[in-house]
């Protein structure tokens, strides 16, 4: 089913964005910095992909779940969307872990 992979990425991103909005972890805490981090990370990984494609390490396999739109040889449209999602997910996870760690530290200091 064409577009299924892209739909799954976007649905997953919506779930992470919902958590982010609820706990104000990244985008809702610092929108400019979040956009910059996600953009820089996405560009880095796209360059990494380009190097892998040029050297023949990365190739696009045939999948009925892809839309079939290639931005470059062996670079489907879904790839930069996935990379942006990956960077956003990492940032939200990191900020969430920081918050949990700080909360535990405050509880320990309050109990002492």
C-alpha cells in the first residue's frame, strides 16, 4: 500500500509531538532551538546517507509501502521525513530523561 511508511512516520511524529506539548519538552519549550537542532541533525544524516549512496553502501530496496517518489537515486521521499522524526524523537527523549533525572534528584534532596 503506497504511502503506508510515510503515514506511519507522521502518525508516530504526531504522538511524540503530543507528548512534547503535554510536558513542554522541546518544541513547546524552545521552538527556535528545537527547529535548529532537528534541521542540523537532519542535514547531517542526509549527508551521511549521500556518502553511503555514493559509495554503494546504501541502496533503496523495493517496497510497496513507499510512495515511489525519489528525491535522488536511492533516496526516497520518506527518508528526510524519517530523519527529521528521528532527530525530534531523540531530542524529546533526551529532554524527558533530563526531567525525570532532575525530579529524582529533587526528591532525594528533599528526603535528606
